[in-house]
């Protein structure tokens, strides 16, 4: 009996030691995320507020209206999303979007348009589109796409009939020499995410510990400047005009969710919108599920949300009128820049050129003779570090300024701007513009 008690005590001590070691190990592993919550992210929020306090509205040199929105987003029409309008629209309004160009996966090789969400919803344009075979395609009219035909044929068919074709996931191989695609992703949230490698547990832990309050900073943890993609874009633009745009690749699908079905069962849904189980409500369902939200979910543990994707990075497009076709036309014209909006609202930023009489002669995306440019100029609502990139190389930098001016001295080339915000002496990329294409001529 004494031996049994001794063994029992030793076993209990062993279990306690294992539990203590496990707890301490988990605490050590979670320590960076806890530090983020109590120190790093509140500090970044404070700096962001200080930056916002420096706001100065720039003069509207560009007379077209700046509409901001997102491209490459998914809804319930895609096999890997359950997103419905009741979730998408409130997120878009909170992020102050003007447009969403969808890229839902096809249902068959004969892909009909329009389908899914398409139209104007509460003053937000939603344009239907497809992501398939490395392309995002928005036909901009009713019809059928045949995905069995060669890509070169499909691309030309769509662009010739007034549609939009851009290359997605540009970390992958594409036919870069194709003469007909109009744009390419120069930043994609998913592309940035996958370059973190296979060890995603730190990101997951950080997301869980910091929740919605600091999710905007948690997403910034994955951010890396896409140096290879940007270099490729600059290289292509030396030979022909290809527009750069941002992709949110929003699915709202990296979640654990549960909902009551019409017949009283509970469906558990995991990552990529895949059903985990369909069960009768048990103790855990009764404990965890509450009243259904707008999307029909009674329980959600989320890593990505539509709002945080929509607010992370946007494409701003200068347009003459608010319509799907005009937004597409001005994107194709390059009258656009991308902004990491969770850092600061980019409305008011402009990049343009003036002539010898100080009149506006071109805006980003335009092609213009060296003889029609006296200065390249940019204005920002916040003080930034401006970098002027010519044909892929930095040729000029101005720090901590609301305005930028540069004399190209009649040197032809593709000139684009990058703008960086200063967060406690660390420069965060905020804006990438499309180039002004300066050529030799009369």
C-alpha cells in the first residue's frame, strides 16, 4: 500500500511537472504575440494617430475623381468561399470602397457572364469576373468564355471586345511576352502570405491572441516588399505598357465557423470553406453557438475577414464618371496607384507632370513626349519619403515632405513614384504609382 501511494505521488508530481513545462513552453512561444498586444501594436496605433494628425488636404491637380476599391476578390460563387453579400457589403462600406472587381472561380469550362454578384449595391460597384489559369478576366458584358481555347486566343478575344485581363499570382510563371493582357498584380496578399514558408503557426497564434482589435497589424506581420515581382514589372514596362494593380485575394475562408442549418443541424466549416462535419446540436454546439450574424454564422474563429482584406491594400483609380466601364478603362489607361490603406487613407495622393507653363500635361499611366514635360510632381496628404523610380532604378529621393518635384531634363524613360510613411524611424511602403511613360519625340 505504501509503495502504491509513493508511486501515485511520483506520478502526480510527474504530471504536474509536465503540465508546468507545457504551460511555460506555450507561454514562451506565445510571448512575442503577447508583447505585440501589450506594447508593439498599441505603439503602432499611437504613431498612426500621430501621422493622421498631420493630414493636409492637397489641391486637386488631377481633375478626375479618385475612386478606391479592390480587385481579385471571391464570393460564394467560388468553391473555396462562402462569402455572401450580407458579409461583403458591410465590410466594403466600412473600408470605404467604391468598387469590387470579383474573380470567382469558374463552374465549368464554358463560363457564363454575368453571374454571382454583378451591379451597383448601395453605391458600390461589384463587377463579376473569373480567376482561372493564371488570369483574372472581367468580360464587362454578357457572354460565355470558353476556357478550353488557348490562353492567347482567350486573352485577345476578351480585350478586343472591351474586357479586362490581368495576370494574377505573378510570383508564378506567365507568358510575359503576350501582347494583349493589360495589367498584372504587383502586390497580392496571398502571394505575400505564402512566401512566409510552411511554418504558419506563429501567424495563427498572433492572430488568435490579438484578435480583431489588432488584426490590421497582425496582417502586416506577413508583409514583404515584392522585390522580384516589382523588378519584373519594371522590366516588362521597358518594352510595352503593363499596368500594376493590387490584389486582396479575399475569400474570408481561413476560419473555423459553425451555423445552424434549416433542418436544425449544425454545420462546422473549416479553412477553404470546406465542411468539417454536419451534426445534431450537442453540448459544445449549445455552448459555443450564439445568435446568427448577418452571414448566418453562430460561431466564428477568424484569421482573415473581408474587412481586413479590403482595408489592407487598395487600388485607386482616377475616373471621369462612376461606372464599371469607366473604372476598367482608366485602370487599363494606368490612371491608378496602389495604397496600403491600413497604414493611412491615401485619398488626395496624386502623381502628374506639368509643362513649361506649369499646366498639367500628364498623369500616371500616360505616355508623353519629353518636350511636353518640365517637371514630374507628386502631392501627399501626409509627409512621406518620395522615391522616384526610373526604369526600375531609384534616381531621386526626398524625405519627410508633402510635395515632390523633379526635372527629368528631357531624359526618356518610365518614371513611377513610391511613397513611404515613417513609423518610429522605420519606413513602411505606402504607395506605388503606375509610371508616366516619357518618350523621345516632338
